[in-house]
């Protein structure tokens, strides 16, 4: 894995284009394609499991989405995607959900055969790879969301791996530095207090986040904005390898503490984990204190490790039907706020049965780099002690 931003960016043929967020890039690319290769009723082949925000941007760009189903392993069927393509299709869109890499080679082949573009959504990962290939280098275009992966209020970028026509971002406005500074300071104070209070939620200031929505009667509009200088400076100063390793450590810790529970399953675990013979040398819960030095003596000493290249955004788990909201509330009562993916998707499309499972059963455990050991212990204890 590359160690810093510069090295990571060297994996791509061009410099990044910075935007206020990744969604704005997507909107810009759709417009750019239509301007240069217009179709009367353009469509885009999309996964059915997406946030309402992306749906709104598709409508704002004048495209029609044609949805393919997404499995509970966050994977897709190439045959289904092939069957959706018609003469108005401009692009196929694929997501590395929550940082779990998906193999895009078959889609790359399909889109090349059909003279379509492949859009690779890396909003949930940064400097990840799959089978040695950096995520974001397979698609013709790739988006990254700095605001998500660095816990900022703003920031995303575009990597153009293919540029059939001259490209100029259509950004008209810029996010204000003041706005970004205010949010950076506020969130950093919150994280520090959380650490000092040993994970206690001092002000009880967290709540279940609102669910995204889309009003199909409304005309959708987007103002494309540029990333502010403060976020760009913050990005250039951030040590990616440290942030990434912390996220990976958090997932590793949770895997090893909740893995055997029968009430839910971490998604992607079988593909992304490998077992190492490791032993704990102290009473601490911290996985940073696990050493690989001695062979394990029993299976209880065996610890799961993450495969190289997996850079998580959150840790998605698949709960048993009808239990997700209860688990979410119990964790909230312990001071841990969990998202539930996008329960607005698949937007009433009954044929997307697998995405419906995700809609009702997926829960995201937070593993970002500001999650501290107290919070990890709390999550593990709460999930282990839960009576469903
Ligand atoms: C899968 C996915 N792609 C893209 C985006 C857009 O990212 P941003 O929030 O930076 O616009 C989001 C955000 O909601 C997302 O979840």
C-alpha cells in the first residue's frame, strides 16, 4: 500500500480535480458526457442501493437511472447489468461499498465492448486496492470523498483515467474557509472530549440520523462547488497511512470481538479476512498490543486479520430481519451512533429484492480514525451482551 497522498496519486495518469464533494464530480461528469456525446434520452446503469443524493444528481443532469440489484455481499451480476444496456446508455456506475472492494474487471470488459464509460465510486475508501490493483484505477473515471474519509465537512476529487475530450470542471462557487474551519474545530473538540471522558457521551448530543429522501415532483438542481483551501491544506498535511491503519485496526478489533455472534454477520468478512496465529500479551483490549511473534496454541488465540488493500469507511453488518432498529437504539443508548446505509433505497423497486434486504437489515458500525478504544470496547460489550 502507498504511504501518503502523493504516492497514492501517482497511481493515476492525471492530477486530481478537487470539488466540494464527490457528488458534484458525478454531476459534472454526466453533463460533460452529454455535451460531447449527446443522446436524446440518456440513461445510466446504477446500483439500486444508493443515497437519495446521487439519485437527485442523476435527475438534475437529465439522465434516467436504470437500476441493477445489489446482493447482501454488496456485489452485482454482470449479466443483469448487460441486460439493462440499450442504445441510450452512457455509463455504468459501480461502488466499493463501505470500502469493500468489488472486482470491476468484468464490468470494464463489458463497458469497453459496448463503448460505454465505467464510473468507479471510491467515496468510501482511499488508497485501497484489490488483488494488487489500486481502487479507482479501473474505471474510466473515479470519485473519492475526502470529507467522508478524513472526517471533514467538505472535499472530494475526480481522477480521470480516460479523457476522450478536453475536460474543465464546471465549478462556479467555492466552499468558504470559515465554514470548513468552524466544522473542523467543532468536530475535533467533540472527539477530544470523547477521549478524555473515556467514551462517555457527555452531552448526550447524538441522535439517530435523518433518512435521505427524494421528491420526484421537484425539479432537481445542483450548484457545483470547488473545495476550499483549508480542506485542501488539511488533506496535504494528513498522514494517510496513519489514518488508514487506524481504521483497519478498528475493524480488526471489532471482527475479533463480534465475529462469532449468531445475531448478525460482518459483510465481506469471508473475502476480506485471513487468520493469523497470534497471541495477546496483556489484559488490554487494544489490538495494537497483539504480537505476531508466537504460534497460537488453541483456536481461541487465533486472530482475524484484514487482507492488504482493504480500507474501510465503516463496518457494515447484516442483522437478522426485524432486529436492526433495536440494535441501533441499544448502541445509541451506550453513546454509539450507527448509520443504517440508505433506507430510502431501492426507492420502491420491488424487483430489487436483494437491495431490499440491505435496506432493512444493514447497520454500519463506526470505525473512523477518531473512534477511540473506549468506544470500541463499548461497542463490543454492548453487542456481546445484547439479548435479541
Ligand atoms: C456511495 C456514495 N457515493 C458518493 C457519495 C457522494 O459523496 P459526497 O458526500 O462526498 O458528495 C456518497 C455520499 O453520500 C456515497 O455514499
